[in-house]
C-alpha cells in the first residue's frame, strides 16, 4: 500500500450536486479497490493557467489516499473516460510528504510559515 495524492480539475459547468457526485464516484472507486481516503479537499472554482477545451476556469479537487500500487492504472482509465474531468494528476507521496501533510492538517508548524511581527 502506497500513499498518493490525486488532483482533478473538473469542467466549470458542473452544478454543485454533479461536483459532489463526481467526488463521491472517485472516492467510492478508491475504497472499492482496497484503498482508503485520508483527506478530501475541494478547492472550488479557480482560473486555469491556460485554456483547456476552450475553458479558462475549472473546479479543483484534491484527495490524499492509500491504495495498492496496481490500482493506479484502473483509476487512470476511469479518469480518462469521464467527460467531466479536464485534467488529473496522481502523485505518489514519499514519507516526507506524508509527514508534512499530517503536520499541516493537525496544525503543527511545518517550518515554512511566515511570522508577521507587530
């Protein structure tokens, strides 16, 4: 079992219900194949760096999960088949990234925050 981070950019024309349904679909796909979701973080509507399919905005979603290494190909196939997905990226997290994400979520200082003095 490896730790992964999935970032998906959905088409901006999705309704709120469709966006939540798409998230649930991929969450269910991960859990049905022996994985588990550690963190799900919907970023919402953001501007794209460059137009994709003539769209200048996209709805971002980031999920951190644990899954077997052979699951990535199944996930990739489902992401490519989905017409609502503009782009996706799956990143394998090393032990330092996992520790950093855990510290960031728990509120422990990660060492890269800027301190503003009054």
